[in-house]
């Protein structure tokens, strides 16, 4: 699995690797076979809709310390927009 962000922390979990950083878009590869990653998924899993359990992209990004804001809003702390796309 891959996710794309404009800002990531300097240190990522062992199951996440930066693949590229082009024009400010950072591509992160997630080793979805890692037991550590599965533990995180189990912790973050919620009922997304009746009968469907999963992990929201925003929750995963928050766990990775990637700030996710609405593209129409300004981040008052850094005056930048940070998005996470999974």
C-alpha cells in the first residue's frame, strides 16, 4: 500500500519507507505484511458504516504524524496545507 503526503515526520515506523519526494509530494510505501502494521490497524479499526469495519485514511495519517487538513482551509500553525492520500 502507498500513501502520498506533503509533510511527514523525520522518523517513520519500520513498516513505512519513503519511496520518492518529487515536487513536494512524498510517496510512502507501507509494508502491509508487517506484524507491527497489523497491530496498528487493529488499534485503529472502527465501524465505518453499519457492518463494515476498517481504518480511515485520516486515522492512519494521524498515527504517522502526518497532518491532514481540508484543502480549502489554512493551517494556522504552519500556513501550509498538508494532505494524506491513501
